[in-house]
C-alpha cells in the first residue's frame, strides 16, 4: 500500500478560539495517520514492540496554506518517501473534500528506538516498508538545521505530569506543541495564524521533569520565532514557527 488515506470531519470540540484546528491537534492527526498506515502494512506498534522497538518522531515540518475550519470534511493522505538504515521520511497532504484543494502539507522523519537501550534500531529488516515506498517528494522546503535559542525574550516553566506521558513513557509530541503555542497571547493568534512550523526532537523528556520553554524572534523578524524546550539545561526540542497576518 503506497498511499494511505483517512477522511474526517472537524467538530467544534476539536477546534480552538479561532474555530480552527489547533497546531497540537494537527500534529496528533498527522501522527495518528502515520500509525494507521504503519498498521495497514504490518509495521505498527504490535509488530515493532515484538522486536523490543518502537517508532518515534524525529523531525516534522508543516506548511499551512489555510487553516482547517470547524464543520468541514477533510482527507489526509500519507506515503513513505524513502527509507535508510536509520530513518524513514514520510509525507502528508490534507485536502478540503468540498473543493478538492490541498491546503496543508507535512514532512516527517521517523526512527525506531530500542525500548531498553533507548538507542536507534536498524530499519532495513522491515521489508514491508521497502515494498511500500511511494517516492513522491515533499513540495516545499523540508527545513534546515534548528539551533538552540540563546537570546530568549520569553520564558515559561512547566513540570511534566501524568497526562503528558505516552506509550513510550516519554513526553508526548502534543505537550511539546502546546508549550510552544502557549508562548504567545490569544491576541497574537486572533490577529495571525501559523503558516509554517518546524520541530526537531533532540532527547526524551520524562514524567515529573521540570521544563523550560524559551523563544526569540528569528533574526529579528516579527513573524518568525525560534523556540527551545529544555530539561536540566539540555534541549529536548527545537522549533521554528512562522506567523502570517489574517
């Protein structure tokens, strides 16, 4: 199966104050769709955990032409672009079913970690992935290297709780995204929307650890910001967020 599709309806319970899908929900949808495809081709959680390994997201880039709005039907397509021993690249496209317009694209890089050593595992044994490679490239810039924030203008702390921990017993991607979004006020999101988002995960964060989230304008830009989430002075996630005026 070289293309996996999932159609969904965006309800009022899933949207934010602007009546749009929040960034953390969008990222969760992307992860859930990747999981659905992995299950369909036989490389889902049950198969992976039988080898003592599990999928983890390493990097994600999202380009948003327009936000997903409440009470609309959308389709998300995903496919594997390529695979090597350490990483697999997977792309996504979200289509407005009513108009047929593609409005969101995402590029992701995945790896598998050994659940005991927490070290990367060899992906070449997953022959189902090789057979499922689509090869269709990502239509936008996949993003460059993200660097730690050293001249922060905003800072917030947060201690990770039970609801922040996932099946791999580390902090969920959703929590990271919400910490990033919460760096700005509601007024910022009323006047602007996110048009592009990049995040790279550097290390695992765990239950009861105290995090520090800092941000600063990227090269002085009022529309682009660099963000870092760290625990014990070590970066867990580095991100870049782009705003576009509504």
